[in-house]
C-alpha cells in the first residue's frame, strides 16, 4: 500500500513557506530589475519571471489533492518519491551557500567571464573529485558557449567587474 501525499516527509519540507518566500523574492527581483535601462533589465527580468512561475508551480503542487497528481508527476514534485534519499548535513549546505556567495563576490570583482571557468574548475576538482583535464575542458566549453551566445550572438556585453570596468565602483 502506498503512502499518502508526503506522509513520511517532515513538515518543514512539505511547508508552503519556502515557495512563498521565493515568490516574494522573485517578485521583488522583477520589480527591482525594472528600474534598470532596457538592456540591463532583460536578463534579470527573464530570470525573475521564469523563477516566479516555477515557484508558483512548486506552491500549488504542495497542496494534497488528487487533481494535482498530474502536475506533481510532471514537475517531479511528489514527496512520495524524493530524488534525495538522505538529508544532507547542515555543514554541507552552509558550505554550498558560502561557495555561491563567494562566486557572486568574485563575479562582482573580476566579472562574469573570467569567474565562470575558475569556478567550474575549482568546483569540479574540489567537490566533484574530477580530474584537472576534464575540469579544464568543461570550463573551456562553458566559457566558449557563454562568450559566443552573449558577447557575439546577442551582442550583450557581460559585466566586467570593478577590476576590469573602466568605471570601477561607479558601475555599481
């Protein structure tokens, strides 16, 4: 006999509060990015709008209803069949959050393009336990893809960071 919707999942995991907080954050990001000029607001508004829709799906899928079973199955939001079979340690979660805060700080300092390969290599070698050659190849491919799509095809100059932007901190 199968268990009912999320019966063995802790309340905090099934809670509606994480998607509500995300909805508020992405709505705020959308409104905030609308204050930028037409070019600068395109990517943040696209990201915020997309994430808002996904957070709304997450919120709706958390309500136990037979009518929502199809939605949960489609989006993989069914708590009866979790992707992770364990609860990660808090220290690991804090470490990952710190890594991404550091990533943003480095991007703000030296820019997006040089940060991407550095971050990919560091993450793959240190946390993924992958070899240097594989990490460097992946970083080079991602760098080439991002450069080709944004800088060449879209003619969108990615943020250069305070070190490489002639305006320095005034660009903020």
